[in-house]
């Protein structure tokens, strides 16, 4: 008996021979880095007279699937169930989220354990997914965060048990809690170097998840679970960090972290999410949204699968001199906010009250907005910059926008006096998201 096949069947009942043959080599690649087979045992079993028809049918189904899941009106919004601040003002009960605001909602708990077998049910999952009762078109995803644990520990978690069981554990968790898919919130390579082995492992991890999702959907006649990723690259070196052409085939969307392009490592004031380089940009030309998105398409990512990251927060600096513009000397990060309590960071909710008495600047060629109050330099996005970015991404035919995060916008409408979610509603309206939904206002 082939123990590998029987072990897979033990955890995923009614698996077909085709599914076994397709999945097993993949799992060995993920965990053992064995050489990929030169021959395809699945297609070799199909008579040549039928292979052309089978291939045509497969391509047709994939095209239909692609059209149904990728839309120029995608707005993927991250929800943080645990308030990141100290005073509780950033917490939103999942049942209070506007179900009409975004096309996809992502449940992102950065404190979730790294081992899939330890993922526990949570009452807030039900509240979160019950939002679909109010909007039948809404898709929800569960996000697994990689920054705290890194790629090696993620894969080590997979190796604690037979790989098919590991994949099935993810599927069972998502199905039981009524999520529509999994999001790999892979911030890790954005802040730390990544070697070639990690790049390969991540590629096969994505491929393994997609194959498992395909097999589960085919076996039980269900809609396939979505697979997305929120990705950044160390030093913005996309080509060395990811096999973009490969993962783009297996991911439904890639949310690009086109923010945090400046921070506590900066030596002078610079905007962390400027759209263009502009004449006043003080870097090597890549730390802006336009240049960074081009790196992804140059590496082979289809534009329609890329979501442009939109921050609902500010990156701040403490000025060293009386200069206030871009490129001004700084002494370090800005002061922590009263709610977020994190130096160099303010939520948009915290930015609005600071406008009174501040000097506000808008650099039009970069599409960069910043305010200066006392010695605090605050780089953020407002509704005008969001509007320009949304129009730009439509012109470039990207798949849509990703927002990080719901909690950082003025979700109650009390701080900015522009209604609830003033930033995200700009994107919703321009991208025509859930136009038939009535709740958002």
C-alpha cells in the first residue's frame, strides 16, 4: 500500500486518484524540497484523443473562474478584532461593520497562534460572517499573519503532522466558521531579508494551498475557497523576494503594501505612500506607489490581480529644524497618539483633530499630503489623495484597492465630521463597490 496516499485519504475522505497524484508531489516539494517530477502522472493517464478536449475544458473553466473572482471593483478591507491602541477607541464590534462598504472583508488577528492545529473557534467569527446575510455579494477571508513568526515557523507548523492533514485543517477551519477564503498576511519579507530557499518554500506553500482548495471544491461540489496574500518586499526588491509569475497564478489577489515606504529608518521627512516620485522626492525613485506597483507587473503579475494598498493612518516625524517641507531634517519618529500609543504612527481618527492650528500642505506632483503642527510632521492620505489614487489605479487597470485598516479610519464619524469611514467611502464610490447596497452612508 502506498502509505502517502492512504494517509491523505484518512484526512480528506473520498479523495480521487487524480487528486492524490496531483497533491502528493506538491507536498513533498513543500516540506522536503525534492525535485519536481519531469512527467505528469495525471495527464499521462488521459488518452491523447481526449487530452485536447480536457485541456480546452480546463482552460475554459479557469477563465470563467478568473472572470468571476477578479473584478475592477474590488475593495478589500482589513478588520482588526483586537484594538491596537490603549484606550479601546479603535475597537469595532464585528457586528457593527458596514456590510456594504467593501467587496471583501478580511478578519486579521495578529495574535493568532502560528500553528493551524491550535486555531480555535471564536464567537466574533460568527458575527463577522453573519454580515453576509445583509450583503449576499460580500466575501470574507481569514488572515494568517507572518510577521511575528516568519516563513520558517509557518512551514514548521505544517510539518508537525502529515501535510494533507495540515491543509485539511485549514480548510475545515474556514468552512466551519463560514469564511470564503484564506489570506496570507505576509508582511515578514517586507521588513527582513529573505533567502532563496524561503522564496521557494513560499512559492510551494501557495501552490499547495491552491491545489488543496481546488481538490476540496471538486470533491464536495463547493465553491472554491479564495486564496489571497498581502505582500511586501525587503528593500522593495520584489524579484528576489518572490517568484511573482508563479504565485500570481495561484493567488486570486495580491494586496501590495504600497505604504510604510518611509518610517523610523528615514533620515529626513518623506511621505510613506506618495503616488508618484515627483520633483521633491528625496529617494532613489522607487519609494512611491507608482514605481512599486510597476515592479510587480514587470515581474509578471497580472495587473487585474493586484490591489493597491491604501493606508488609513499616518507616518510621523519630529522635526529637527524650522524647515517643514519634504526632505526636512528630523530627529526621529513623531510623538505617539493618545489612542494608538505608537511613536511615529497616528490613525486617521487621530490626525483629524490635529488639523486645527496646523500648517497643511499638498504636494500635487507626488499626491502627498502632510501637516505640520509645532515640531510634528504628519504624512497621511485624505479624501482628495484617495480620490486621485483610485482614479489612477482604474486608469492602470489594476484589480482594485486594499485598505489597512477599517479601525484606523474615522469609523464613527465623530473625529473628522465627514460621516463614518470618510476615506474608505471615497474608494467605495469611485470603484462602484456594492452600488445596490443601502447601509453605507
